């Protein structure tokens, strides 16, 4: 086994009919960026050393006391040269990843649109609705510093936001989500099947499904279930549907809807799922959405939400601070606020009972893992696919 | 809606949300970003060379061993190679050379020169 910790080569990523055409240099550019991301996870370890050896001692010397808040820490560390170079390199890497992805998909925007259109033609399992508005929390900034975010259409029927997202997840996570970037969905399926072997959901809802990468493993695992993925971004849904069609998964519908106000009947789903969704919503929306989850869930129904790791009281100020880096500097701002909400309180406010609340840890199931990724890897805060899952059975 | 889009310009668009700068001088950040982009393109070129070498070997044109052990075979080749390196380094480190020249032979500013010329 290699002691070097190398990301898988980009050409291992799974192809499908709407996956963008990529030339030699475009794949090479992504190989460079995946390696750079992996390298910077190691550079990030220096932040802790810099904090402990010079930032904190300097602060204590100047103030005659220890730091008491992440705000104080942020102010102090922002003057540290190691933190500065790591931060600027990490931001630069994310910008390069977006530039690389967009240069791939935008040059073939029309072709990608037409491929999706052909796969979607005549199917009633893609339901777009012009009346659905993009929620204000998604318009406030471009998430993940993707110019135009999930919703912007540069041409009629555009799918490029989703195509860009699809090509680049592999790069940001250095391949840790697997060939189809579906390691989250696969992990939740395994947990559900193991924990509730008799659970046989007839109807499953995935909220904020994006390009559908995490809902497809669920649809595949429960082929007799009617699965519905909702999102407000039309480009994501067009691409998600075409991708599902090409991958031969036909028991999933994609519908344009705001998760805070769906048109589904009360108590009409056995399982409501979200994956890395809530931290991209907003302070009021999160409660409205959870209310809606409770409303559409059947009695005895299951709801699970894969999210970023929770902050705990025993977590150091430094760890809280560094875990929030992506929130502010990779444009996922609500993530920095969501920590203030205890998932159990969020769920209780919507009518779930405390005794029915559950919280587990989850790790992506990665079909690209050949053992070469196991050597002494530091956690890349905000990127490593190690998550908190919270949820409840509705009683 | 327009079908033809300027993908080169659009690919480098700025995302919504003010860009953070981490260095004391934003100019450092700007240069770093340009440098990293070039570093990326060098890696892309290296990967392309790797493909070419492996294809040449596969097709029996040349072995990778031959490439690995190749050294210039005559004086002319030696000079061509070293000239390339010298030119390349001169290009990359242009600003350092120019700053050194300025140090050795301080110049007037162009505003001063304009005033001088105005009197000529």
C-alpha cells in the first residue's frame, strides 16, 4: 500500500449521457486542483500550530487574558502569515475550480441543454413550475462561490449550473464521495437498511435534491417506492432528471418546489430526507421547512437530515473557528449561524417529540476507495465527508 | 434568450458576495492568484507531456527510458537547451531584474520627465 495520499485520477469519475465532454487538459486541470485541495488540507494543520505557538500567546501578552470568542480569534489569526497564505490559497483554489468547471460546461452549454432536453422529452417525471421563486437566502450570495449559483440560466433551458456542480464535487472532495458523488446517499441507505430492516417506504421525499446525486441511491435501494426530489433550481432539476433517465432509475420524479411550501398533501410520505441542505437555507426558512417536513410526513414516518458536524461544548475555539472558514469564505454563510440552533430544538419546534429525536455520525461510502487514501489524512474541515445526521420518527 | 454566450468571459465571472482578501496588501493576493493559475497550467502541460511520452512508448517510437536518460548529444544542443532556460528565467523574474536596475541606476518619474521634456 502506498504511503502517499493521492486522490483518484479524474478519469475514474462516472460518465453518463449529460456529463460534459472533457478534453485532456480539462481533466488534467481537475487533477491538479484535486491534488492542490488535498495538499492544502495538510497546510491547514499549520494553522493550529500557528494559533497555539504565536497567535494565542501574543493575544495573552497583549490582553493579559485568554481569548474568549471566535470573533477575537478571527481578529487575531487574520494577522498571522501562515493563516493568510493558507486562506488565500484555499480561496484561490475554489475560484480556480469554479473557473475550470465553468469553462468546461459553458463552451458546450447548447449541446448539454439539448442532450438533457432529449432525455427529458415526453416524460411526466420532470415537473417544472415557473411560479416557483428562488428563495431570498439563495439570492443573497452565490453559494460555493459558483457564479450564478444553482438557478441562473444563461440560455433557454440551461443545465450548466448542475453540469458544473457534477464535474467539480470530485475535485473539492478529492474524490471522497465516489464515482457518482453519491457517497452521502449510499451511506444513509445503508444506515436505514441496517437500523430498520423492515422499513418499506412507499413514498420518499428528498428536499433540496440539487442534481439528484444523493436521491438516486435511495431510489435504487427502494425500487418499489415512489421517490420525489424537489428543488427550486430549474437547471438542477432538468439535469437531475436527464441524469436519472440515463442511469436507468425511473422511480424518481423531480419537481420544482420550495421546501418551505410544497403542494403535497398532509401525511403523504413515509420518509423525508435532506442531504447537506439545511446549512444552505436561512434563519426563518429552516423552521418553515422543518414544519413542512412534519406536515407531509406520515405517522411513524422517518425523517433524516445529513448535515455538517455539530459544534459541541468541548470543541475548542480554534476548531469552531476553522470549521466555519468555508461558511464565510466559500460562500455558505448560513452554516455559520446554524450552529446556534440545536437540531433537537429545531425538530421539537415543528412538532417532533424529544424522545423520538435521533442523532448519528455518518461517513461517505466511497466506491473509489482502493486503500491509497487511508494514509494519515487530516480532516479537511468543511470538506471531509464526515457528517452529523439528525432526524426523528414521527409519533 | 441569446444562444451564443461568451463562455471565456463568463467562465471567469465573479460570484455574488464580496471577495475576502487575506493578505495585508491586496496586491499580494492578486499576484498569488495569477501565479497559482499559471502553476495549474504548468501541471496541465506536464500531464500532457506524460501522455505523449507514454503514447510514443506504446507505439514503439521511443521508450520512456530513452527519454529519461537523454542528454544533449552535441555542443549545439547543449547551447540551445541552456539558452532556453536562461530566456525562461529572464522572463519569469523580469520584475526582480528591473527593480535591481532601478536600484543601480535610479530613474526619474515619468511626471518629472514630462516636465523636463516640456522645457526641451
